[in-house]
C-alpha cells in the first residue's frame, strides 16, 4: 500500500469533516537528506550506532513480550557491553568531547530509554561525579575501571525524605581522627538513600552525598557540620556481595524504566579512608582541619551542584530524541490512515483534517525548535567546561535547568497527544508510544524536579533584574529585559492592530512580543514580591506568587528557544529547507502568542489581530502538512530503531514505503 500523498493538491472540498480544501498554499518540497545534513553534523556516528543494533537485533527490547525487570536489566547490561566493544567509550566522550556524549544519549533514547539512563548513571552521574568533584588522584584511581565498566557505580544523592532539597540531606560522614577514616551512617529511616540507579544489582561503589562532620577544632563537645559533600563508598565486593554495614533493597517494579536496577541503601557505620572524600572544593587533613578555596558553605554547595549540570544536558538530549521519535510515528501514521470523506469520494488521510494538523504540526515545529535549543545548550556547556568563566557557569546552570524542565514537560504532553492522534492503534504496545510515555515520565522528576528547576530560573532572572536597576552592568544574555520594558509600546496602533501576514510573520515582531511577555512577567513578579515580602516574609511571599514564578521561567525558555530557532533559519542556505524552517519557527512563536491571554489583557494585541493570528496558525499548519513527511524523515530514525509498525517509513525515506497494515498484522501474529 502506498502512503497517502500529503501535498493536499488533490484534497476534497472543505466539508463538515474538516478535510483539507483544494488550492491551499503549499511549501515547496525539499530533500530530507539535505535537511538532515543541516540538522545533524554527527549523523555518521548515528548511522554507525544504529547499524550496530541492526547487527545485534537481540538487544532491541520487544515491548510486546513484557520483559520482567530481571530480563530487561540483563538486556541493558549486554547492550552497554556491546557499545564498549564497538569502540564507543561514553566516559571518554564525557571527558574529552561532550558533544558526542550527549549525542550518543539522544541516539540511545529511541533504542531503549533504560539503556540511555543506565549509561547516564554509570558515566555521567557516577563517573562524572568522580571526575568533576574529585582530584587528579581520584581520576587516576577510578577512571579506567569506570570507563570499561569494570567498576559499576551509583550516584547516591536522593533520600527517602529528601530529594530536591539536597542541602537538607541527613546521611552523615563523620571523621574518626584516630583511624583516619570517615564513618558513613544513615541516622534514621528517612535518610535511607532511595531510587539509586545501579544499586539493586550491579553497583560496586557509590558517590554518596552526606553531611561532612569533623571534631570541633576548639575542643567543643559537638561536631562541626560543614554541609553536604561527596564521598566514594564501596558497597559490594568483586563477587557482588554487599559489604559489611551496607544494606541494599530493590525498589521493585516502576511505572517505566524497568531496565534500571534502582535500589535503596542504608549505611550502618561504614568506614572508608579519609582520601575517599571527593575534595575538589574542600579537603580535610589528618587532624580534622577543614579547608576550602571557597569562603562559604553556600558557595561550596553551589559549586558542587554546578558541576553536575551535565546530567540535565543529557536529559534534554534524550527527551528531544524521544520527541522526534514520537512525532515521526504520529505523522507517518496520519499520512496513511484514511477516515471518512465527502459523499461518493475516497476516504481522506487523517492528516488532511484541520484538527489533526493543529495537533501535530505545532509538535513537529517544537521538536525542531528544541533540537536547535539542545545544540545551543550543548555548545554553552562545552564552552563552560573549557573556560570555567563564572558568568558562563551561571548561565549554563540556568539554561540547563530551564530547558530540562521545559523540554521534558513538553515531550511528556506531546507523547500523549501523539498517542491520541494515532487512535486505537496508538494504544497498542507494539507501536511504542505507550512505552515511551511510561519510560519518559520520570524525566520530569529526576536530575531536579521540574517545578523546582523552573523556580531556579526565575530566581536567576530576578537577581539579574535587581542588579540592572541597582546600576550593575547588563550582561549580554539578559540585557533585553530592560530594553523590552522601556521600548515596548502595547498601545501603538501599528503593533496592536496590524493583521497582515507580512507583519505577523516578521521575526522582529515575534521576537519582540516574546521578549515583552518575559519582561512584563518579570516586572510584575518583582512588584508582587516587593509588596508581599514585608507582610508575609520572603518564603510565604514566594509561595503566594509561585504560579507566576513558573510562568515566567517557561516564558523565558520559550523566548530563548525561538531566538535560537530563528538563528538556525537564518543559517540555512538551502532555500526550500529554509522556507520550511521559517514556517515552523513562525508557527512556534505564533502559537505561544495565541495561547497567552496576557497579550490581549495588556492590549498588546487587539481582538482583530488575535483572530488574524489564529487564522495564520491554521494556515501554517496546513502548509507544513504538505512537507511533514520529509520533515520527520530528516530526523533519520531507521525503521529497526523506531520499531513501530504504524510509523515505519522505509528507513527514514531511503527505501520503499512499507505496507504498515501488513507489518501490523504480522506483529499481531497473522499470516499475511
């Protein structure tokens, strides 16, 4: 069966069904390979990684088979070993070429999210914590064994009663001066380390985050608590038996990611050498004297957590990979699936219905926008690791927090939309949308709960805003905030009433509108906090404004994504690809403006203009429908990796289109 032509040139007249009218304006077709080349400078690496799994199909989990957690965990272990045997060293990538590390994570996301996360636990969390928080001596001692998987490890931060509030962790590491050892102990049940990846079965050591306590140098009876620090603590011997004082329990089945052996760990007076303190930011000598190049506990804590931003970058990459896969499945299915139509005429592909276009085209546009934003974040992370420039460290911290929160929340919602757009067939396990949704769900929580991360972004914006009006110099990243407040004229008739598509698709108008929204929210949030603070106190004032806090952070991230998207449009030299990218960037921004009542409440946009924007988004979705297939083919996810019968595409458009119903019947066990 040939796939329905999505150009719309032969579409039926507009009717009650909402099908696509004839003569609708269409974007020119383009070569998906040219778009892929523009999107993906590491595409050769992706092709080799995916070819490796073509040669090892037994490593690709079949969601129909309902693997037990033990079977899935073993499959993930074998996959990691095959990756290493093929010459890919994730830890080497992380240490020497982070772009390749994050790219590998994005590739693995559509193979198996459990595999991607398992790799992240071993190399980014366990390995990365040793490399980034330890000394050169720690690196020499552990690097090769971690890299070659001879020393599987854990990242033991989260506790039963504390997750996001890392500063309040309760696990203790008390220095015994006489034996020159740390005594790591879980003081109560609430301090049991919880959800620790690699702990239930594989981990032999862990980076344990605990309160560093030393005897009072002045001879006082109480220990001095220097706050949370990281320690390397062995948890199993070479035979896999737990060490004395270490108790580990399996966290059991989860909603998803059952290929990860999450465990809970309790320490009972476990002794480790003093040198097991990861001492990049603080050290303790044999006498118990504590020293640090950073003058305050708050600065040391911030520096420690700041070194762990790579985990968030990795989650952005993996989430973008999942989003690309989901929209690929949904678009390909929508282009083939036919349903209803005018009387006495053939049925119409569901992508010809306006409702389907309005569902899927904004997701496709956002997938492209987040792809470019992920590239921006990766580049800034690489520059930060190279220069250690304080301003860049702060920027990467905020951008990684915001993009992680925004991308994972958006992807999770998009997975549900894609499932619904595929109807009943989207509910079949074999088509993977349900499994992707379950596995990806936790991305919104780990490496920082999204609600907490968004608050960090808004707190950073408020800090910058206050510095600006206190006379501090503007930074290149945030200078637009004040200029947007001073320069935006909501009541200017030209801005407020112009309904011409030329104006509505003008990048200057779109960028200015999104900047105004961010600046307006920042201005009003600052006023609300200033008003409520003296009466309620800082904590309760913040809590009272929390919805506004979250909206501000999301608005800021969306403005960053749009401007990054716009630079990508401007950098594309192929005219057909550029027109498609421009249409998607326009749709991304217009959809945000259309859905935010603030623009109308502030009279930034008159009612007639709001209606014109709604009409234009419908029109852009229709135009993009015509090039939806090459746009998803440009993601170049081969069929053996996608593994969804309703979304197969002849290996990303490079081969003949498959009969997806035949593939689907075969997957269900029918002889065809």
